[in-house]
């Protein structure tokens, strides 16, 4: 039996007008949530807030972030058998998101956009739909 590689990442769930903010990195074929891997000494909420600022230019105070859901799924664009544990938070931010750093495109997705997303984000869309937060 081989150990399963697990990538831990933290992400921000931002719903507006029954759509969730998604991002696509340059060179990627799938959409994700703004977020990424925590740096040493960083909490998941701090990592999510840092990545949101880097990727979409919005300030979210990690102290105000609330856990939403943790998703375990097949990792996109990783070796077979790699899993991702995506720790998702909600939290208020002012302003308008704009693609920055490695982000090539933003999207405001409903459940109809599920096929365009990485596996973990497909599961997140299911959660948001079940909670009646998106269409």
C-alpha cells in the first residue's frame, strides 16, 4: 500500500448575486477559488487572505473569516492519486476583484459552470447549490 499525497490548500468563497467568484491561472484549463497553500507558520485563514490579496487584489481580514467547508477531492494537474484538502472560508471584502499575479481570468459561476472547474471546486459548487447560495 502506498501513501497518498495530499496537498493542503486554503480558499475563499465569495458569493455575489447567487454566483461564486472563481479564478483560472495562466496555463490552466480549470477554474479554482482564490487561494493556495499555507506558508510555514501561517494559519489556513491567513493563507486564504494572503492569496486573495495576491490573486484578486482584495483585502479580507483573516480574523473575520469563517470556516465554510473542507473538501477532499482528486487534485487537478497533479500526479495520479494526489488528493487536495481544500479548507474553504467565507469573509467580507470591499472592492471589485481583478485578476492579478498568475491569474489569467475571473469568473462568476453557477452550478451550470461545474464542468469548467477543478474537481474540488465541482464539489464546492454542489455544497453552495445545496445551501441555496448559488443557482
